[in-house]
C-alpha cells in the first residue's frame, strides 16, 4: 500500500510565484511520515512549489487542511477520489468543522493523529476502515522524519521548525488553537527536542508553539539544555513573560533573539471583548516591552483589527506604539472568524457574517473581510490594514528602526534577518492583497 501526503497551497495570483514568506518547511508532513509504519510506501507533493497530478500512483491520499487551504484541499481530494483513491483528511479545519470536509473524504481525522494513525492505516489495508477517527493529544512521536521532503528543502525558508508542545492555556475568543486544545497545553520530552535540534540543517530555529511558556518550569529546564547547543531561535510568547527575570535571562542565554508577541490590540475595550483583558492587568505595557528589549531580545509584534472598538485612530495608535519601540517587524492583520471559535459563533448569531463559509466562496481572496465590523466598513478595514503595512515597511521606517536593532543585538544573523524580513514584507504588501484563495495553483509556475 502506498500513501501520498499532500500539503495544499493557499493560492496565488496568475502568472506569479507562490509567496516566499509562506514557504516554511511542512513539519506536519514529517511527523506523519514518522508515524507511518515502514512497510508502507510513501510520497509527498507540496502544492505550494510543484504541480499536483491526480494520476500519481498511490492507494491512499492524506491531506492536511487549514481554513485558508480548505477550498484547494477539497478540489484536490475530489480529483483523486474520482481516480478511486481513498481520501484521508485531518488538521485544524477538519477538527473544528468536520461537516465541511466530510463530503470530500472517505476518512476524517479529528484531533491529533499520533494515537490513531497506524491503526487507521491497518484498517485501510484490511478494508475495514471507519469514516471517523478521533485522536488524542500525544506528543511521543520521537523525531520527525524529514526525509520525505529532503529533495525540496532548498525551496523552503532557511529556518528549521521544531515543535516543543501543543495548545495554549489562554482562551482568547478569536483563537482556533484555544478551541482546538480546550485551553490545555502539553509538551514533548526534552531529550527528543534536543535530539531533533541536533539533526536539523539550518542554524536558525522556530519553535512553533503557540504558547511555549504555558509550563514555565518546563520552559526553564528546556532553555538550560538548549543553551548548550549554541543555536539561534525564535518563538511565540505572551507579554507577561517579561515579569520573570530568570526566564528572560535563560531565553537570552539559550539563543533566543526574536519573539512573536500577539498584542492583538492596545484598546482596553477590544481586549475585554476578545477575552484578553488579562493583558491590561500585567503591568505597564511599555515597561514590559522595554524589559524584553533590554534582555537583547527583539519583538515581532502582531495586532488584529476589526474588533468593535476599532476605527482608523486605532491604526494610528498602534503605529505610534510600534514606532516608539522600533519593533523588528509588525503584523497589521484583520480579524478572521474561524469556524468553531467564539468569534465565529458571535458574529453568526448577530448576523454579521457576510458568508457562513467564507473560505469556500468562489471570489474570496486574501485580505477580504468576511464580516461586518462595528465602526468601519469591510472595505475600509481592508484598506487600512494595507495602508499601515505600507507605512511600517516603507524604506524610511526600516532605516529609522535600524539603530535600535544595533543597540539590542550584535548578532550578524539577526541583522541579516532584519533586512531579509523587512524588505520581503515591503515588496509583499501589495502581492498578498487580493490573492485568490484556492486558485491558480495548477499553473506550472510556482
């Protein structure tokens, strides 16, 4: 029996290449490859960088689905299904909206695959598979098997992705991760994490957790071990980490040079609405930012616009806050109502969803607003996100923020990353806006 793994793309504009900043290595595929018993043959097609041929020899097609890739995933599934292949679908979107994926698959996996993957494959081989397998959160898979995409590594960003744990103890209203893991966090064994880091090709690492510090005692033990490896790494954190001097010092000593912080908003009303009011109670926001910078750690600041207190002044306030602290990079994102989240349910009950399944709309494109904001129109919100991205990633802004980078770190790797990311985002602002979701991926030019 042969399994074909497929990672669907989001979409691209006709005649253009897939966005470079979206080309991270597909770690999920490496984990599935490790979970697959050696007796089975396997192959992998990455829709972002190569064409997908439904005549590819295989018996089972396994497709991992996110909300933004659902449209393309269903199209590919239907094509392979017409060839008589057994279609298996899993991922965040399938778990949060199984009824959406069911018409396109023979088998759905909800939750994590570790506890049921081998059994599901055995059932397929015996011809007695079930339409639904519900996995539990288990992270004892050892080391991911990246050999499945070793021939494609040059196409991906030169960053090694390593999973530390899964889940988040916070319960932000808009977050699909919190919904998916029911507000819980579990981590891998430190010895497995260290062993995996030693096998990775690149010297810059992204620890892909949404909340690596949910277990601070574990985090401190991990960083003590990682410090011995002499690597450079980044991850996502919450601002309250800055209250823990010991943790900040361990992060710095272990090679942490950049963290992504989901500020989401600096408007108290918005933070209360998104169940993130605790962010206002941590202490003085500016002081916590300064403490992180003082530790020699740069910040990728992420903001979400479209909550009920947002207007154009909200963008101005965030831009001033971001320039005041000279953040490494900033994301001016619009709110997305992901299925299964409290935000989605609230917008639906209030009649504010423009389309209940916006991710499948024929003319849906990247950056399009799928709901009716309270204080601005959908088109205005979209335009403001683009306008302020242009402001922050203008060459004038990039140069004005540069001295702050030199004062925080002497690392040549970080200096190169600063230029690479900021210049890339400078040119990608307009390229991202209007990308037709699920479209143009069969073009030869990827």
